[in-house]
C-alpha cells in the first residue's frame, strides 16, 4: 500500500468524491491546469514513488453508470 497519495486534477472533486477525500488523511489533492507536468516534477523529488493516470479509471466508471 502507499504511504501517501497525491492527486493532480484540472477540476476540483465534486459531490460524494469530495466528501470521501476529506476523510482520507493520506490523500492530497492539487488543482492545476498543468497536472501532468506538475506530477512529473513532484515525482522526481520523491523517493520510491509511482505515477498512475486515473483518466481510464474515471472513463470506465462512467461507462458502467446506469443513469
């Protein structure tokens, strides 16, 4: 498991996602228009880290949404 999760996104989380993120102590959310660049810069400064693109995760979840 991860010690800390840093999330870089262009838009602030909304609704249930925003509520859930508040409760997680080891998660930080950064709102930025240049999230790929900022995440790569931060990753270079950290030891033992991993970058993951969550774009596919969000698209798959929306495709399964029955609404």
